[in-house]
């Protein structure tokens, strides 16, 4: 559907608002650290604002707000995908007001050609799942890694494949080291406990096991990539989140699966070692495992808790692959699921 060709200003406005409502739904399906979904979406007749919800920040695991901002970037990419799929061009202002750092982005749809390569990802927005199971022992082909490198570059990020056995062993060691350090830190334990699911709550059932972590001592026969950026500031983190989601959607669309593994980035010593060995002058923002695996459904926040100024009725369900997401009685949605083992979950 090409909203801006609809005749008449009122019809065009209606088309724009419908596109913005759909963009808000798409943003809510973005991956986020520990499933925290740390965003608020504010709808206007001509734009959508993406704001940080600091009440959902992981104060110890993510004190600088890097992963919160990465999560916002993933939501921003989904907004862009949804609007492109409806035929709109967009103007994106990232951190438009220095005095208001929680205002991460303002997106205005308008006439023109949609962003190249984004409409094809719309179906993957609803279907994508973070893999938290094991992977089959199958290497990701070099052609796919090269394609994902171009996808990341389109979002001003650098994708660094972990190719040698030496570097794979290093990634495995650093990830285990970061897991152990966080497991011994009471403040990190408290952060994880905040997002631990209450499995006994009615309506909040899941058969999903703990998320994937490095499952061998060597890390061999595993495909890892590091997403990195030239700078290391909030704008770079936001762009890295956009790159992460674009890579994840592309991976899903092509029949593969992915698991972001950010604990190695959260611990300063392991992040420094990873940078020294793999990304050199670039700053690593997230480690991703790629491979074949089955997906699973992750719980999402209630729409009226996230979206402001919506014209849709309260209680409208966010689409999720054709299914309505489960809600708990009393209006409290399912809570995000922590891995509970010292690592960081993205859903």
C-alpha cells in the first residue's frame, strides 16, 4: 500500500496515522536486553517519537545505558521497516534535542521512495525470535557473512566475523569469564532478579528454556560475529541497535537464527580484550551467535503501557505472527525472562 498517493488530504492523513500505529506495533516486537522493552512510543498525526523508559534500565548490568540504547535502536529499525512496507519515505532525527537525551528519535513519514531493502523485512518483524536453545553444528556460509556485513554497513556499523579457531576459543573463554564475574556480583544478581519471570502467574506460561550461552570449552564449530561501531557514544549505540535488528531480521528471513550474547560486552575487562583481539579501533557493541535452530515466542508488554496518543481502542493486541500475545489477569502483562545464570537475555 502506498499511503502518500491516496487522494485527498484527509485520506492521506488517515493513511499516515494508520502507518504510524502499525509502526508502533512493530517497534514493540523489537529485541531488548533481558526483554526489558525500555521504550515509550508517542504518536502524533505526522510523526512517532521513540523515548527511553529509564524505569526499565538495568542499573548494574547496563549502568551507562548502552544496551538500553541498543534496544531503542532495534525498535527504531522496526519503525522504519513498518513505514517502508507501507510505501512511505521517512525523515529520521536521532537524539534531536541534546537537552532531552531520553528522546531517542523522531520519525516523520512523507512522500517519496521507501528506504531500499527495508520493505522485504516486514514479515520477519513479526516472526523473528531470539534463539535461546542450542544450535545445530553447521557453519554459516561465507556468502551469508559477507551479505550481513553489507547489511550492518548500511546502518553505519561494522560486522566482524569470528573465523579462526584461536578467536573462537577466545570468545568462548571471555564469555565464560564474563558469566562468572556477573554471577558473583550481588548488584548484577539483583538486576537479573528484577526481570526473572514468575512462571506460576496465570497466563504467563512458557516452555522456553534458558537462553543459549557458549556450549563448548573451545567455541569451535560455532559461528560468532561482533557488531562494532567507529564511535562509542549514545548515537553510535543507537545506530548499533538499528544494525543489530537489521542483521537479525535478515538472518531470520534467510532461514537462519541468532542469539545476541552481550555479557562479554557488559564487563569492561572482557570487552577490552574482545576489542583488542577482534575489532581493533572499532568499539564492540554486541556479540551474536548464528546458526540453525528453532524459534520460540517471547512475551511482550501491553500496548497501552507503551504507546501514547493511540487512536486504537485499549486492549488492542500487538500482532505476533498472526497470534495475539498472552496477557495476565488484571492487566499485568507477562514479565521478561532472565536466563538466571549470569548472562544477559535478549528477546
